[in-house]
């Protein structure tokens, strides 16, 4: 037994299916649009985060050598020679804080243009690229191939570091990785300059 539908009833079913099909397509298009927008936003954030992470990992200082100066058998000042880590962008030394720990002493040092003291370290170029110009004079910007000499001493020019003293230095730039570096004062401190590391 077959039942035949009239022509008008078949058309009603076809229109309903067409409306339902168009609704499904429009809903899927809207959902796809939201997913594409979110994917683009996440990709943009991922690129920004990756670039920031790359700068943070590569930006920073590298200690080349440490010299000490002694008088009367005690170290009275320290010179630290630093340069940029490979691939690091320029670093403004005015934005670098230096923490010095030894015995029960903690010194929080910021850049001081004139002289080293218990509140500031002195920083000057020991070796400079040819185009250093006003960057160093105005902003103390350490660039690629520059070597800076950081001088650390107390207000009276006497740190009072004794033999076998453990010293820790922490360089904390405004952005990028910090650097922790330690050394031990030699057993015998002859008066004058000597190499620590």
C-alpha cells in the first residue's frame, strides 16, 4: 500500500527542510567566525609572549672579570667588568640595581655618575664601540661590544672585606633576567689591585 502525497504537501516539507538547513549553516558560520576570531587573538598573544620571553631570556649582563683593591690587609673596593649577554638588546645602566651581600651587610646600589658610595655604584666604559656617542653620556646605555667597569666601595672608600669573606652580587635590571654572582675574598689580600675572578 502506497500513499501518495499531494504536490502542495511535498512543497511544505521541502521548505521546512530548507529553512532548517539554512539555520544550521548560519549557526555554524557564526560559530566558525567566533572560533577564528579567538584563534587570531590567541595567536597574537602567543607571538607577543614569545617575543617578551625571548627578550627576557637574552637581556642581561655577563660578568667578565672581578678585581679587588686592598689596603692594610682588607679589601676596600671592587671593580666588576661586565658586558651584555649574547643577543641582548642594549641595557641602560641607570635601570640596573646592584645588591651586595657579605657578612651581615646588605648594600642596595643604584648608578651614581660621580663616585661610588654605600648607596651607589660608579659605572664607566672600559671598552666602547666606535659609535657610542651621547648614548653613554646621557643615559649610560651599554651596547653590543661595550665593556663597563663598575666600581663598588663604601662612603669612606673602605668596604672592609676580610680574608675568606663570602660576597654575593645581584644585578637586577628593570627588565630581563637578573644575574647573581658570588666570589670569596682571597686568604691573603696584598695591598694594591689583584684579580679575584
